[in-house]
C-alpha cells in the first residue's frame, strides 16, 4: 500500500508542478487555447495519443471487445493506429494547421462559422459539442472505480474528486501547454506501463504460447461463435462484421472529434507534422494495440467477480480481474497508467468544451463585447464548471446520461467529420450540406437510442459517419453554392508563394 500511495503522490505532484511551470505560456487566449501555435511534434503527437486513449479504452472497451472477439480485438488497436493516427495525420494534419491559421479559428465550431460564412452553423456546432462532450467527460471516471476498489480501500467518490481537482489545477494554470507537457509525461508512463502489464499477465498464464493454447481450447458458445472451434484465437474472431463496426467508429471517429482535431491547430511547422505522424502512429500501435491484445485474453480470467447479479457479464470488471493477482508494485503501475490515460483525456475535453462555449456560443449570443482578458477569465471559470458537472454526473449517472455516453462519439463524429474533411479539400461544400450532416449525425445516433433499428450503438455511430461522408457531396451538388470570392479566399492559404535560397551542388563527373 505504501508503494502505491508514494507512486500516486509523486504522479500528482509532477502534474501540478507542470501547471505552475506553464503559467508563462498562458497569458492570452491564443497561448492558453493553442499554445501560440508553436507546439513541437513530440508534444503534439503525445497529446493526440493520450487524448485518444483513456480509461474507457483500457478498462471498458478492451474488456468488452476482448471478451467478445478474443485476440481478433487486436485489429481494433491496429485500426486505431493506421486509420485513427497515421492516415488522420497525413490527411488532416497539415491542411488543418494551414487553413485554421489562415481563418484564425481556434475551435472546430469557429472553423465551421468562418469556412462556411455562417454564424448559425458556428452556434449549432458549439451546442452539439457542448451536449455530447459533457457525458463523454463523465464517462472517463467510470473505468477508474473498480481499479481503485481493487487497489485501495478508499471510496470511488474521493478518487473522482481528487482526479478532477488536480486536473483542473494544471489546466487552469497552464492551459494547452500544461496539458501538452503533462500528456507527454503521461504518455511515457502509458508506454512503459502497458508493456510491463502485458508481460506480467501473460506470465501468470504460463507465457504467451500457453495462454493462446488455453484460449483456443475454451468450449465454443454457439450463440457467440456459431460453433466455430478456436474462435477466440482466429484471425478475424467470431463476429467479423461487428468487429469492423468497432474499428470504423473508434478509428475514423477521431477525424471528427473537436478535442482530437484541435491538436493539429497547435503544431509548429511542416517538419513537426512529419515527425508527429510517425510518433503518434507508434504510440497508437503500442497503447491501443496493447490494450486490446491484453483484453483478448479476458476469457482466461472467467471468475464470479465479473458477473452481475442477473448473470450477465460486467465488462468493466474483466480487466481489473485480470490485474488483481499482480504484485503491488505492478498494480501501482496500472493505477498510474490508467490515471495518466484518463487525466490526459479529461484535460483535453474540458479545455475543448470551455473554449467552445466561450468563443463560439457566449461571445456570439450573450456577451458579445469580450476582450481577450475577459475571454481568458471566462474560459477558466467554465473549466471549473465543466469539471464540476462531469463529477456530479459520474457520481450519480442517470440512465439517459449513461446511454448518452455510448453515443457521444458517434454523434460528434457523425455530425462533424464529413463537413470538416471535405471543407479542407473541396470548394464545393455548401451550407445546406453541413446542416444535413449535423442533422444526420445527431439524428441517427440519438434516434437509435430509442428505436434500436441498429442493434449495436457502436455500429450506429459508424453508420452516422459513413452517412455524412455520402450526404455532404450529394447535397452540395444540388444546393446553392457559397460565394465564389469567399470560397477562393478560404483556399488562398494553400497557394502562397515563398522564396527560398538556391544552393549549388558539386556536379558529378
């Protein structure tokens, strides 16, 4: 217990110190929200990765999908690395940085407002982000409850409050730069922690080969595997179609999440984009691939502790059950690992939520005359507000909010992904197409909560994103175009001419 407590105290002390250290980088809105658009590749790459993977992934998704798909769930992690990180950086990274700087847009709703010359779109996007980021923020705490019950004899309430307060301190003090520096530190912890944990868990099962052999010998459940022998060690698992839906939502979904795309706004230069692409992809392979690979062995830890009173599986209990037999030092590593993942994502979400509400909603509708200092003060107040709301929801989640957590990714990405992606590359996107994407993304995911026309909410989110990618070009072709002068001005940033010095090289004979 002493070892675990010391590790936690050291971890929290470093996080708070970074907040105080970063105060000098948070003296105005540009620095507080964007780090002065001068953040290096390593900090940006780790900020992207740690915002991507939280306790929801490590405890919830890894346990749930590892149990359902076995070792094939590793494909989710690889999809996250290739689609959610590598291709996302290649397709979105540079153009997002260039165009948002050209438009002087600090948030995704502000980008929509300026790119499509519509104040109404900006306000609507801020409302969607506000509604669906709050429950997602609250969901981050859920993955911690069972781990802290396993490792410490302290109430979950105390854990949530301490985590929220300390996250709030360093975000309020240092803004985006404090978040980025802490994300880098937390990312290092996550990389080392996941490798150690996987090795320890497999060793407890007699090593990798023995663990795979035992998993392959688990009797086939006809309802799950359709009688396929060794389904949980097969290449695509027992349910490839639903596995594909999970890969699409958790990988392509990041392209439309405001807190993820925001990382591209802040990166320093062209070279940083190239380096960040490589670092971010490597990070995702290790962290996401490792989490789902670990979860794939969940059925080897089938014990009464993972079942609810009605006999169904408590997916959030699977990973804690796997880790409960580890030595105290390793359990301490796991706690710090999951705290790192959760606090990094939490800081990103509250910063995104507060700046979106300030810049895109309140400044547009309520307090229109706000100078830079007033905006900065309001953002810091709203950070406290968002953290308090998320804590209240996490401690006593109503049924509706619990459902909302599951669809927040689908709604946000379904609404924003297509108009943002097409807007970076194509002059022909119309306002009507953006409205159609907003309506379809939110409409599909929310209506599916009640009518269940798609059995899995994960698949519903994937359908919402794909629908947006189809709807935006189709609607754009049949609706009035934006003013040509305005559209051309949006794309001049890609055509700026620069002068470089030419150096002669020695010619070869």
